[in-house]
């Protein structure tokens, strides 16, 4: 699915639309709006239309020419989450403070923690061994 990463920053409402399209696949404006309302979002029809058209202009959503037009995400979730996480890491001064905060979240399940451990172990295996540090002269 991923064509290219977005070059412009995406607003929270635009990311919500992308999540919806990732869940639904190709969708008409009417179906997208109805699903957002069903999910409890209080958003107007024309707001959804504006967001979809902005995403098309940003080349992160495609739009068919048939009537009614269908919209589909042209990027993968990782293409959005990666840059957002990079920005967050920059703002919180690195991965360790972010990780320390994340693991204190009471909503984390044992399965979440196990997956985090697995990812850390995998990252450690994939790291190149560090060169030995030169000994200090006395």
C-alpha cells in the first residue's frame, strides 16, 4: 500500500480519517462519515469531505473518478507513526525518558510488556557489537 511518506504534517483529524480508511479500505464520503458518527465522533459531513480532499491533495489518499467517488489510504500506518514518533522523541529528549513513561502506563497489559521485551531482545540481537573502549592510562 505504501507509496510514499507524507511530506506535510498531518493534523489529528486527518490522521483519524486515515485510521478509518485503514480499517475500512476504499470508502465513499458518505460511508466514511457514517462510520465516524457510529464510532462516536461528532464530525460534520462537510468536515469529513474537507479532510478527505486535503489528504488527496497531500497525496496520502487516493480518490476514484467514479460516482460516488471512493477514497483509499495511499500510505501505510508506519508511514505516519514513524515521523510522529521521531518528533515526539525529539521533544522528550530521547527514547529512554519516553520508554520510562510508557512502561508506567497502567493500561499496559502483560501481553504488551511481553511484546516490548521481545522487541528489545530483537533490537539487541540486530545491533552491531560495540567496539571495545580503549583503556585509560594511569
